């Protein structure tokens, strides 16, 4: 679980701590009355909610990785079909509960038109894994698409249903030229992109909702009178992460093309020391949740440091209100006017 990339990422987490200590040192002589006020129930709700959501992102990233058939059966994406089927058979022998009651069909049985292939694929966990292996052995470009977009997008997109893909199998060119699959892979199916964009949006949605909710006037307290004015910073931070994520999704090529382009690494963290270029979908999902968690913690410190200070407009309104009250008391002869 602890990889060199994760250790490097944890060092980056120290940056907000150092920044907070520096800012606190710069304002130790601040005599603002707001800093001397205690937390209210709303303040505890705001900071507790931010910490809880950040902890949820951390826990999901660490303990609930996205499914991956290659990691599940202990195989490399570069393995030949025979080796992949052998690894799948070994995994089935180690986990007999996933094997269908009718047994594992042979290739000849699958090719038989009388065989209920769709029922086999959908009827058991082993059948679903076998479906993926069959797809990878029939269409090589599906391996790259699967590794970039992930299993969830691959299984639920329009073009990766249990039916036929709608294209000819990849044919290797004898002279080393590009195959048909290379040209097809230039244009990823719109179903993969739509599902990935929707999935990533719903990953960011809880953070957007919470940041917007805790910065409403309802949560403005005596300790944090300027909490509403912190909202743009949180929204801008999350929006930058989201659009950067979308940029990577639409521009990073599949693993095979990434290798041919000469780019051997990406600025993403692998959850299990595997190559983040090869397992891009897993590494991107892991990095995405970690950055969301860090952003929420950074927003918490930003709210603590800035929202407790009154703005010039708030101070001016307070002075006008006190002056109005003083004039009112003077007119009621409750205040003695002195020269």
C-alpha cells in the first residue's frame, strides 16, 4: 500500500501545515475580538463535516479501489491470451464459489451457436471475468480502453455491452505497420467518455455541495462572521481540480500510444506500486480522491484563518449601527451630551 509515490504525496501534505504555522506566527499579535470568541455549535458542524468528508475520500481511496480484472487474477495486461486464460483458471480454482453451477465452458462450446453465451457471461462472477478476457483476446484495443477508463465505464458504456462490439477483430500487419485497431483506437467511443465524465462529476459533487452549504449565511457565526466570503476560494480550488481532471481524461492517450509517445510517467499516484501509466484509471481515481481530501482540509484551515476576521465593510456597518444607536439614545435623553 505504501509506495514511493504515496510517500512523496504525504510529504506534500506537510505544505498546508507549514503554511498555517507561518500565518499564525505572522498574526500572533492580532488583537481581533473575533479570535477570542469560542466556537459555536454551527462552527463544530462546519469543521466536523469537512473533516468527515475528507476522511471518507481518504478511506475510499485507500480501502475501496476500483475493480480491475488484471489485478484480481494476478496477470499483466501484456500477457498473451493463453496466459490470461490460465491465470483466470487458477483464480477460479482458488475461488470455487465464483464458478457457475454448469461448469466452465470450453472455447468450442462458446463458439457453438446453441450455447447460451449471454446467460453464462451474466450468470456468475467467473462468467463476467471470462467475458472481459474474451474481449481482450478478440480486440486488443479493448485492453487499452479498459485500462484508461476503468472497468465500471467499460462495462456500462454503450459499446461494451455483452453483445458484439460492432467492429472486426484486430489484425496484425505483417510489415509492422498500423493495424485496424490502431486507427479505431484513435477515436475512443463516446460511451466511455460520457460515463467517465459523469462518474468523475459525481465524485466531485459531494465536495462542491458541502463547500457551498457550509458557506451559506446560515452558518455565519460570531466566531466566523466572514465565512460567506471564503466560498469562492473553495469553489475555485475544486473547479481547478475538476477541469484538470477532465483535461487529462480527454488528452492522455491510451497506454499503448502513451508508450509510443515516449512519455513514461504521469503526475499521478499509484495505489499499489503498479505502473500508473499502464493502470491509468486506477491511479487517476486514487489520486483524485486524495486531492479532494487534501483540498477539503486546506479549505478548513483557510476558513479558520480568514473567516474569523471582519471585513472593512462589516466593520463599517458595525460602526454605523453603533453610531445610530448612540444618536437614538441621545435623542431620548439617555446619554448626556458633553462639550
